[in-house]
């Protein structure tokens, strides 16, 4: 069964509405709801005084209806009495601004005293509901780091020092890693170190990088502390927290979190201003699967229609909710959930769409909710199957952080846009992609794309080189391999760590100015970046610059490496040019593009069964040759399936 449901906030509603909620959930086919996420103030209205009667009643009604619960620790926002009593718990920005209560997440995870309150509440929830028949999953806190990824308070400073001492051992090793001989930054004791608070000019780049690492780890430590309480009390109940895997969430290194979650859960929202939002959605789903190590995962939140937090919030068009939901399923989700079940009447998110909208059941949104529930029931046999890919994109959070530090050759060199551009070029050809960290096992891939991997360790660089030697076509793009994991430049010429693999050496980086473009010898336009690059014997120039300061210099190179090949792209190509290069790589890697006119993804089971998902994002019907049984219409495919405009088809193959 593919689980179906959403965040349920019964504390916002009277008893009569709660009774109606359960009845409507059954009509819609809801099987799982998240409960209690923001209920600390209702469950503990005054310190040490608890009111569980309403939650007991809600869980009992859900259990009686056969609906399971992902029960939260209720710690996502501290109640007003707690922050009034302990204002020292409040987080602090780099410039010293204190973030006050009135929104959510008004706490600092590095505060030992705050953590004790959170752990006490977690234990209270676990001990009360450990044997409740509705309990199926623990939901720890909520979107950790969403609003406060970095806290610069004194508590954070003390925790940062402890983290640095554990990482480096001695202050001498810290000085070496941070390059503190520059600008008289040498430290004599860990107690002298601060977070990278607002400074007269650029803070030490490695200090910034390590603070980002520490902040991600500190949020994870907070999760682990609550998880350990839950595991002690309820050892047989799986535990997760909702991640925010997308191109819009930068500061948590989710690959490093993966082993601590029993199931990977993700929240994802599209941008109304993005005409290709479905491509970013597909990327984020594949990234979630990558963090899950290829295992099935759960979509913990997305929206039925408009959200409330973008400058202009557009409602979803007919069929869009179903397409988005089933794209996540196609790419590995075994649960589809929304924020939220019933649209709020008050509060900051009252205009955020829900499964049951303000206007009630005589609405397109409600009909879409019921339709999706039926579709997921029809796809129940897909549960547990996996997506298998022969192409990979290397994605690394520290490289993202490092790429976008200050005082670099060009502020126009950013990270997720290039990752997504290369992903889009493969998506256009329906080549399924795994999104993996640079340390991943790359031996099974025929094509490996490495966009803007600015920071890279020796081990990870060797891992990527081994993929090429083993037979893969490997593409490395500009501003990769420049620095080691401490953000120290790799001397001897760019691209540093990949110089030998690629057989190239750049002596000068030529950042193009705003509005400046260059042309390649195939007519492709490029911008942002170029390099004065020399080629080693055996490396060929596939494309060259034909104008600008570097006319005649290589722009795209290729070198035979072992059983594979290593390519280097030294500029930012326009979409057409990047598509041509990607097509060449697909052909060289021996990959077969999927059908045209639809998004096509296949899930496969260990017993040999497979399911082909066909998602039509266009305004025209698409005909795709297939063999098998169409699940959503429950009829044989008869050699082909017609996917109407804006619709989805799923075929059990064979």
C-alpha cells in the first residue's frame, strides 16, 4: 500500500469538525496522518501541567477508522511560557539580532537547557502513546533548520568550539586548516574562536565553511537526542524527521543525516514563478532517493494547490496535483502526504492550500484529493519497488557552501542552477538519474556528471577518476576541484584535483562580466566563465572559443581514460549547447533515451516486475509504445498507451 494523507492539526478545530474529519478522510482514502507537530502549547499549557484529553480522543478515533499516525514530538515550536521564562533560549543572527517568539522555531538547538525541555516533552509523548494502536511512525520536531539554519549565540559559540576541538584535536591543526597566517588570525586557544559573526570584511572562508558543517551537525545532534529517547521507549516504532531536499534548501548536509533516519521523509514545494517547476520537482525526488540510498522514501509534505509564502501564490492547474504526486511516486516515494488535511481558518498559513479547502467538498481541490486517493490504491502493487539508473549527477552540500562563499572570481558562479541545468538536459531525454554524493559507489554508472564540485577531498576525487577508468563517461564542469576540503587552493593550475584525470591545466580563470557572452565553434553561446587552458598529450579540444579574449582556446575537452572517458566543460553553455553536449555523452555512454513527449520513469521489483510511469506535462496527447497493463484505467495497454494532455499513465510491463 502506498500511504496517503497529510499533516493533521485537530487542535485548531472543535469536536464536531474533528468527527467530520475522520469521516472525510475515509472517503478520500487517507491511511496516514501526521499529528501533534505544533501542539506543545496545547499539550503543556503551563510548565509541568498537561492536557492530553483532546489528543487521546483524536488518536482513538483515527485508530477506530483504520488510519495510522505519524506522531510528532510536539517540539517544533516552544510554547510562550517557555521562551518568556528562558529568553536565553532565543536564536541570534550574525549581526546580534535576537529572533523573538511569535512565529515558529524560536529556539537555539545548542542550548543544553532548551534541549532538556525538548527531551522531556519527547519522553512524555513516547511514554503516553507507546502502546497506542494508531502509532506507526515517530515524526521528530519539524523541518529542522528551516528558519534558523545558523545560530550565532554564545551557546552556539561554545558548541562550535567543542565541535572544532573534536574535529582538529589541537589549535595548531585548526590554524593550519583555517590558514590563519593570513590577516593575523592565528589562535592560541580554542576559547578565542567565535562563529563567523558580522565582521568588518570577509570572514575567514574556512571558518565559514566549518561553521556551516557544525550547524548541520548540531541540528542532527538535536534530532539524535530526541530519537534516542524515542528508541529507548518504543524500540519497534520507526523514526524520521521531514527533510527539505530541493534546490532551495542549502544549509543541511542531508547525505550525512541519512543513516540516522529509519525512513527518509521529504517536504517539497514547487515555485509558481518557475515554468519548468516539474523538472525541479523531479530533481528533488531523485535527490531524496539518493539520500535514501535508493530505497523507497516518503513525501511528507507538498501542496494540493497554492502555498502562502511566495510573493505571488498560484493555484495548481487541472491535473497538476495528480502529476506532481505521481512524479514523486515514479521516482521512489511510497507515501504521498500534504500540508495539510484541513485548510486553517486562522494563522500565518491560512491561505496555504489543503486536502480539504475552505470552500469544502464541492470543490475541484476536494475532488482531486479523492481522485488521488483512488489512484494510489490502484498503484498499491508498486510499493517497495525501486528506481534503477545508469546515469548519476554528483551533488555535494559542502561544495555548494564553498562555491558560494564570498571573495571568489565571480559571484555569478552558483551551485544548484548548474546542477539543475545538467539534470534538465538528461531529463529532456528521459535518462533516469541518481543524485549521489562524491563518495558514492560510482562503479555501476555509464555516465557521471560532476557540476561545479569546487571543494573535493583527495579520496572523492580519486573515486570520480576511478569511475572513468572503469568505463564511465565522466563530465566535470568549470570551478571544480579548485580547493580541498579546507578550502585551500590546490596549487599547480586549475582544475586542481581533476587536472590529471582531465589532462588539462588552466593557468588563468577568466570570469566574464555581466551581460558578456562568448561563442564556441559550433555556434553555441556561453557566459559567466572561461579559462586559459592548456591540454596534455592525449586530450582533445572538442569545442573552442571563437571570440573574446580567449579566441582559439579550448572550451570543451575529452580524454580517454582506461575503459572510459573524462570530459571538461570550461564555460557555462546556453541550454541548446548544453543539450548537444549531453546528447553526445548519452550516446558515448550507450544510454537509450526514453520516449518523447512525456516524462518517463520506471520502477522495478526484485521479482522481475516493472512499472512504467508516463507523465504528460504538455497541452497535447502523447502516444507511447508499451506492452503491459495500464493500472490507472485497469485495462490492457494493447501495444501503446495514449497519455492525454496533462495526464498520467502507469503501465505494468510484461
